[in-house]
C-alpha cells in the first residue's frame, strides 16, 4: 500500500528522495526510472494521460512510496485515492529547476532518436511526452515563462489543497532532519543521498539511449 507520495516535479531532487525513502525502509519507491523494469505499466500511464479512469491501487501495487513523474502529474487523483498517504512536495528555486530540466530530461525527450534506439527507451520517452511535456506543460515547455508558471502553480496548488498535517514541503538540501521528523523515524548515521546532477544525467543518456540500454533517472 502506498504510504508516501512525492508530488514534486522531476529535477527537484526526486531521485535523492527516492533513495532516501528506501534507505529509511519505505521502499520500493516508484519513480520514472522504474518503468524500465516494469514496461507493462507504461500503458496505464498513457491511459491516464488520455483522461481514462485508472485503478491507482493497481498502478502502485508492490510500492510503499512514490517520487517523480509520472505520478506527480496526477497528484490530485492519487492523493484522493490514497487519503492516508503522507505527501512530500520537493521544491527547488524555479530558475535553477528550469535550467536543469531543460538541459537534461526535456532535452532527452525531444532529441531525435538514433536509428538503433532501444525500443523500450522509445516507449518510455513517448509516455513522458504524453504525460509530462505535452500534458503537464501543454507542449510549451520551451517557453520558459509558461513552464515556470506551470511549475509555480503546481507547487502552490499542492500546498493550498492538501491538509498541512499531511504535507511536507521539502528541499533535499535540508537533509535528513525534516524528512525523518515528518515520517517519525530516526535520523540515519549515513549522509543524505545526493543523486543525479546534470553532467551525470547527460553522460548517462548518451550511453543508454541506443539499443540495449536504458534512460537515466529524472531527479
């Protein structure tokens, strides 16, 4: 059963959050990266993008937590379907978020596919276009002002519409303390995970988008 739901957009520290939640015992954590291990679920997210009814319990079967897209695109539906789940909204300075997303996950989604593209990479990329770039951002992510308005409206709506007792607004730079306090667990002795900077993402994409590879995470 889903106990923790991450409502933050990709590139707000979602891979770090996923790693942290799993270190705290709230795994497995659903994340865009995991779709490469569960390709049969891609059709469910494409159905959600078309506005079709989705069994959210089925979507999260076997997961205790979630972070990143595609789930964050459907935060209203999912938080309503699992009202007992705590919600974490990862935030980041808007301009820094846009620069990071534009040069990494957006660039990977719109770049021409090579002739030897991995079919699974192509499937996940198309789903990300349907759900995120043509869905959340209306096909206008390249318009920075529009993308920033979508980002800020999303964060404001999550904070205004959800019960504050259920919600943690979190920047991964804050580390373990606010996260562990919110979840009611001890602070680990290990450093808080820092995952997937832009340079690492670009190198990973370059290596993995051809046949036989996978796409990198969307932190």
